[in-house]
């Protein structure tokens, strides 16, 4: 892996094989994330909706199959917007909304990271100061999540999702980018930087339906860390650190149907015990109870899991929902 690539697309063949395998992993199923889209099925069996995304299917001669949205053909962009409401937000809009998050956290409106301009922003390069009641460590540890994250533009702004223009490390406005800036401003040694960069990653969450987007989001987060490390120390981080970051990212950016909290299209019809007793070919089936009654906890699909990094406990994401409301 090198730091020479300065465009939006991270070629999978340039990734270390161990790193790529981690980024393709699904911590819920202990398999690989699935494509969860029909956009690639014309390429063969390995590219169908329920097929796992294999490293061999996206490297070598297949290296340019997965592309960021800005690089996709216009017809594919339109199709994905129609089918999955996939619309990517310009970086200046992400910045304005992330500024609102920071204003709430800091307790007052303050032009801390940047000053908003017309469809842009002006970066403030001075060291960020914190209120007496909070520390920079509190900021790094504060949990943030991007729902239906796509390529994760709110988490890291490595490039503008609409134009595809690469954004330098110092001008980035994503939630992870801001945390990494704080880490760089408040640590001196690589050991301390690595420790707090890992904590920053552990505090960043996002879920997405389509497998190609999940891989792109994971790659973007990993490279956000690598490029920030390079900006700070003028060299590449070691492989052990990259592997650890990749594992955190694979846990925190996960594949899920955001309405049902299960692996996409994993709910299924059920045969009642009474009907199963007769074992006839004309047995009737019942739809998934969660789908039938719109009850989040009753879906019979594969429930998506995440990790609580404070307790190191693996939990079903749906168990975080109270009264049918994720934020209740």
C-alpha cells in the first residue's frame, strides 16, 4: 500500500490482501458482505444479489468494477437513485450539517473548524480550543453515526461525492476527519496518535444496504486515517496498525436493511409447526412476522450486530431500539 494515490478511487488491487479481506468481511455472518444489488449481475454468478463480494471478483482484471458514484455512468447513478434513493450530498452541505453537530456539542455556535462560505468553506487552521467542562479526549470519544451512509461523506470528506474532486487532509470536514485533526493537534508520538486514532474510529458508525458502497465507505475511512497519519508524520503507518484499523472499520460500518435491522433480503416466509407436522407439498406459509406487522424486533432475518467498544460486547443493533424508535 502506498500513499501516492491522490484521486477518489482506491483500487482494490493496491490494498494488502489481508486488509482487503477484512474490509470485505461481515462481522454479523462471519462471511463476506453481499452485493445486495442487481447492478453487476450481468458479469456472472459471482456478482448476483446474494453473492458474497470476493476479492478475486474485484481485483486483477476486475479491479475497476467497483467505482465511486462520481465515476459511475450516469445511467447507473439514475438507476440506483430510483431503486434505493441513492443521492449523494455535496461536501459543503455535509460540512454545514456537521457544523451543527459540533455547535451542539461545544455548547454554542463557534466557527471552530471552518467558516462556511457560499457552497464551500474556509478552513480555520488554529488549534481547536475546548470549553472548561470538556476535553479533546471527550470529543474524540463522542459517538457519531451516519445512517444509510453510502460512501460515508459525512464521516470523511476525502473527495466531494458529486464532483469527485479530491480534498486535502487539512481541508476535510467529515466527523472522523475532525476527530483525527484533534488527535494530531494534541499528540506528539506515534504511539499516542495511533491510540487515539483507534478510539476515533471506534466512535464512528454507519450502515448501508448495498455492498459496493460498504466497501467504498470502509476504504474511505481507512485511507482517511492513513492520509492523516502521513500528514502528521510524513511516512506510512505500519501494517499492524492498518490491520487493527481495518478490523474496527469492518465492525463499525456494517451491512443492514435500515428499516428492518437485518442483513438485506434475509427475512423469509415461515411454515407453522402445525402445518409442518403434515409434511405435505401444499403447505401454506406465513410471511415474516416483523414484515407482516411492521415490528422491528420480530423480523426473522439475520439480525445485524455491532460491537460496543467500551465493554467489548457484541450486540444486535435492533436491541438499541426503544419503543420502535432508534433514538427513543
